[in-house]
């Protein structure tokens, strides 16, 4: 599956809620997880969605895979969410916005600017 992961910046024109997730890293005991959408295989730096057990402060950004593994994050199966690869519009990131933001037009404006609403 690694050969299918886009290189860094290859999906920068794709809205966040349409990005396809190729890997999931998790520290289960803490409720932390990282969803990987792009990867530079040489530097092992990824672009993805990080949630450190708080949906309100989760965000898109750059992630060091080496640091994740050093801190005990494990690569987890995406089998439970295989629909993300088939239909990115159902990406779990878009379903994790707080309910009061789901129909807010500012969410799309912020997403276009690469920001997450608070």
C-alpha cells in the first residue's frame, strides 16, 4: 500500500474532507491517532490529521513517522474504515467536527485556507 501514498504536496489542492487516508498510527492507551494522507519516503515525514484525544484541537499538519514510532505509536489496520479509500467524501475526518460546526459555512472557508475551526 505504501506505493499508493502520494508524495508531500501532491494532494495540496484537494480539500481536507476529500483526502484519502492511507495509514493510521495510534497510541491506543492515550487515545491519540494520526491519519496519513501524504508521505515523503526518504525523510519519513508525512502530512496528515493528528488527534491527541481531543477533537476540538485536532488538526492537519506535518508528522515525523520516525518520532511517532519512537514514542510507541503503532501502525494500525485501516480495514475497519476501508470506505475511506473507496469514497473519500466519507472520510472520518469530516465526521469528527463538533456538531455545532458541521453546517457552518466558515468551516469550508477555513479548510480552504488550511485551518481548522476551534
